[in-house]
């Protein structure tokens, strides 16, 4: 019966099913590689990436994000495609994926292809199909645009190696932050199996860098690097655990990006959090991205931002303000003397403004007015800074006092989370945001 | 009496005016007005500029050599705007450059109103050009030509030519700027050219290929199904993709 449906299904229906099933993957970026077209085919890549449209949820559409198949032999509890779900199953052929990619690309709908997949028969079997697709796209269609492909854990190293030479970015989904979470919700997967291909890709990338030094024209292995994603809010991990995992992925696996995906309930299952009608935990996701940013660009370590006693981010303050308030003994900072790393830690000073300050103060002493021109957000920074020994206003270096004032200045949340209601915020009470913590702030 | 040069609103026209003004009035107060956007004042001497490629080329070289490539880039982009004072502001920036220590850094003097205007116009045009690289949609016409219509505020066609030429070297494609009635035309394996003074043959432009309607339908379907219902957020969508662009985009039509 299922076979029959598959044969008769139109391209339109297949695309509906296989994009609908792929939409929960959060990574949609075409960045990380600069490549001009060579004049013999179609496509190029830009390091900063391009976005071609924005869907109704406000997310950027830059890649044709699809599954090769939504058939799956596994039964991950959070996934719409799990084997125990009764959903219509279908698969593309390599030719169909190539046609869609090429025709969408020609019309400037997309930057390239994001190909993920359920597991048909076995990891190797599925990955061979994906390889055949990419091979055709690159070598027969001569497509030179962006390709992001998922590596399926359990695939042979040799096969992954071949795929990596055709893709720009590869990612292996971590799925859930801890091995325990994985055991609960993805009974067919395990941590070791997921980390193995990550390590393999990392090693292959390092080798490839050396090959390129020796032979300038050596083929490139995932030139835009590898990324991963994990689901936030399906299992009871704390922000502290999640951030620690992210940190070790950056340090030990050399990942380009870690993506966080607020859990969206698609299945009813006793192992999953009950559906609340509150929607996915978008603010929590946002705080994790902010903290991730601090790890990657602000030289923070996970254990500085959170600890066992305070394992979750403050819902009212961004992680950097939160850190500063807990470390008032290090403030105020003198703008004209503080070293670069310390400047980076001041709320309201970003990477660019810190760099500008370091450059500009060589020419003479800086005043508060100058800071404004350099992009410093004074309404946050003023509590933590002195210029020539003076604070901007007569402010107190006191946690409650500053907290109150910072809360009054209203953080500008991105549109993606500011649509939330108070009811949604209260969701965090269930997630270890103890009453005392909120009580403290209000 | 203050001299005012009148020219056509094209790069060649404006550069020709700057050429004349630079020759005769670089040390004096002088203005440049655009034909069709004229703002006549008393006590000015108006002269019509004779437009010449030779003059334009000389000014281009002059700016690049003395003000550097980055300044040239800003000037070029500013001149793609619709602002009536853009040409005059550029001329004044060139005059200002002679008075500052390092004329290649003239664009850093943002407290000067002419510099500020050129800077702002340039940023706006460049941003718009970038947005069109992303939001342009092509449709396939009967003979396989890819055709696109856009409604830009600035004359950005020349800014996107290289991008699409590199991207689609083997395709015949054409972008029609409805606001300024100009065409960016690319024939397979050739460099792009800018065509103005031609009219669009509406009837031909509507003759889409056999496959076209189906790919549009597929794309629209994809556009719907890729959105996560639980996260829907039209405000966020509008911030990133302003309504203005949507009139020419397949997925919104
Ligand atoms: S492996 Fe798990 S997450 Fe992936 S498609 Fe199958 S059921 Fe879904």
C-alpha cells in the first residue's frame, strides 16, 4: 500500500511532505564559504551568505530544506517521522532533488540545498542515496552553489569522506544535550555514535587543510565547516548543562556553529513534556543563543556564566548583564586603561566598540561623549564604567539598584521572541526558574 | 554670480557636469542641478552641460586616483539615488577633499553635511542592491530566457550585474527596473550590459515557458510548508522582508 502511494505521488505532494518534515531543522544559513563560479555551470557562494525569503514564522529561507525521505527505521520520540507514527511516507529520487535545486536556484529562489533524511533501510543505504544525489548535482548538473548535508550517524567513514568532498557544510545532529536525554527519547541512537562522525569530519578537515597547503587545487572537504543542533526543552537539562556541551563542542570538535531548537511538540508521548498550549520556549532559546555568542566572541567560559547553584539563565536579563551583576567587585572599569578582555565584559560594549576604544584611546583620553560615537550603549554601560576616574552619573554599585534600573531600560528582544505573552514567560517557572529567583528581580 | 551646471540624471551626465564644474569653478561656490529636478533660484548663472563619455571617464579616473577606491565606491552608489542634491553633494565632497589632510579619508568627515549626505545615500543604495540580490525572482519565458521585474528606489541594476553574471554564466537573463525603465541584459557567456531608452514588450514578457507555472507552484507550496506554525510571527517577517519588495516576488503574488 505504502509502495503504491509512493509511485503515484506528484512532485508537489512529495515536496510538501518532505519540506514539512524538514522544517524543524533550525540551521538555515549559506555562510562560511566564498566561491566564484567557474563559468562552466551554475552558481557561486558568498562567505556572508544570502537570504532569499522569509517565511511566515520570520525565519530566513536560503536553502531548499528537504528530507530525502521521511521513511525511517528509528523511533525518536520527538520526531514526526518516527517509525511508530502513521504518516504518509515518500522519498525523492536523486534526479528529482537535482531538478528542484537547479530550477529553484535559476529563479533565484534559493542559495542552494539543505539535504537531510530519515533512515531508509540503514544509515549506509540512505547515505549512498544522498551521495548519489550530491554527485549528480555537482558533476552532472555542474552546480556550484551551497550544499549543506546531514551526516547520518552509523555511516561508514569512507562514505562520509566521499560526501564531504561534495558538500560545503556537514552537520551531525546532537539531538539532545545529554546521553541520558538521548536514551530517553531516541532509543536507537547513542552519544558515541553521534560523536564518531563529528570527530571524523573534524579530522578530515584538518587533513584537508594540509593537502591544500601542498596542492592549491586539491578538492575541498566541507569548506564551510560543520555544525550541529540540539533540542531545548524536551528533556530536563539545565541551561548550564546545555552550555557546557556547546562549549566542549566548540573546543574539542572545532564546530563552526551550535544551533538550539526550541522544542515543538508534534507527538503525544508519555516520555515528552505535556503539551501546554504555551508554544515552544523561544525566550530560553534566545538566551542560549546570546550565551553562545558570549562563548564564541566574548571569551567567556560556560562556568563563568552559570553554575550548579544558578543553572539557568535569568529570563529578565541577558546573560552578560547577569554575569556583570554577579561580579560587581570587578567594576567599575576605567575605559582609558582596562584591557581589551575586560572591556568586552562590560554590558553595552560590543566587540566592535571594544576594538574602537582600544584604538582611539591611544590618541588621547576618551570621554563619555566619545563612547557614544563608538557604538557603546551607554544606558547599560554607564553603571559599569568610569571615564578618567568619573562615573557618568552618580550611580551606586549595588546589585538591586542596577538591576532595577536595567530592567527599566527594557531590553530590545528580537521580534521572534517579543511576540510572547506573559503566560509564555511563566513557562519558565516550571523549568527550574525558582520562585525565589523571579521574586528577587521583581 | 554662483554658477549652476545642469545635466542629465545619469552617471555620464553627472560626471560631465562635475568635469565642467571642476575645470571652471573648483575654487568657487558652484552648484549642479539635475534636469527634471530643477530647483531654480535667483542670482545664479545656469549653464547646460554637454554630456561626453570622455569627460565622464576623466572624472572617474580623477576620483579614483585622488580620493581612492573606497570614496569612489561611495560616490558611485550615492549617484544611483533619486536625491535631487546628490550631484552637487558629490561635487562639494570633492572640494572638501582638497581641504582635509588626507583626501582619501574625506568620507570620515561625517560632520560635514555634504559628506554625510553622500554617505547616507551610498549606504541606502548599496543596501538596496544587496537586498535585490536576495529578493529578485526570475521567471522562465518561452525561449528559456530568465526574466525579472523589480521596483527599486535607487538605480541599482549595475550593482547586481556582476553577481548574477557570475552566478548564471550560461543563461540568458534580463532584469527590468520598472521605476527607472532600464534593463540589465545578459546573454550567455557574455558580460552584462545596461540598456535604457527601450520599452518593455509586455506581451512577450508574459509568455512564460511550459514548465514555469509548475515551478512557481512548487515554490509557493514550499514557502508555505517550511514555516513552523507554532512560531508564526508576521512582524518579524515584515522587518526582514519589507512589504515593498513583495509586489515582485513569486511567493507573495
Ligand atoms: S532518525 Fe529519528 S530524528 Fe531522524 S528521521 Fe528517524 S525518527 Fe526522526
